C-alpha cells in the first residue's frame, strides 16, 4: 500500500507499506527520521511520541496506514532550521538528558503541555508526563526542564508584548 501524509511540514509518499506496519517503523526506517525512539513497542514508555493531527500519540501503536492524508510532527519537527526549540534547549540546559532514549517523547509531551497550559503546576507537569518513562534521571531534572521551558516561553511572550 502507498501512504501519503505530511511529516514535519513536508509531503511524503511511502510505498510498499505492509499491513500492520507501525508509523514508528515508517518514520525511522523509511523516512530517515530516527528521533522518535523504539523502546517498548507496546505503548508503555512514550519514547515514540509524535503529533498526529496535533494530538500526541505513541507512534508504535499507530499503523502507518492510519497516517494517510494526515499531518505528522516528530521531535525533529519541533526545531526550526538549525535552532533548537526552547523546550529542547531547556532539556539540555537543565541536564535532563542522560541516555536520551526517553527524551524525544518527553520533548513532544512537554511541547504539547505548554501549548495547552503555559504555566503548569508541578502536579500538572507530572500528570502530563506520566506516560513517558525515564530510567536514568529520576525525573527531577526533567521537571526542572519543563519549568525552565515554561519560564523561557513566558519571558519571550512578555518581550513581544
Ligand atoms: S516505543 Fe512506543 S510507547 Fe514505547
Ligand atoms: S535519559 Fe535515559 S531513559 Fe531518560
């Protein structure tokens, strides 16, 4: 089957997609976008989180065929040109990246949280990231990164007003 969709703003056509092939496989193995990670392939860890029509999903649980005529944004699509998105920069600055396997999913989940709630409380952050497992950091630096990203976004917004 051929699947046509938009990925990170670019039209894509994927040929020979087999029944049951996951969106995660198609992104990583066919489209050269290895940012979304495959850690569990069972919807348990969140490391494969991407946007599908603006909603975060586990790409390992979405069939590639379900992306037909839809809009996919991966962690690669958060950055613009050579500049990291402020959420990505905050994770680096806060030391929230160790092995990095969880990071792409956390970045998409954090991006989504801050789009919905620019000033999240700690419980709101924990709830928003509850589906994203990290085996390395103990989560404190991830919380720091999300708070920092929220502060940076608020300062940037204030500067524009
Ligand atoms: S790889 Fe998709 S949720 Fe773990
Ligand atoms: S940094 Fe290793 S799993 Fe999160």
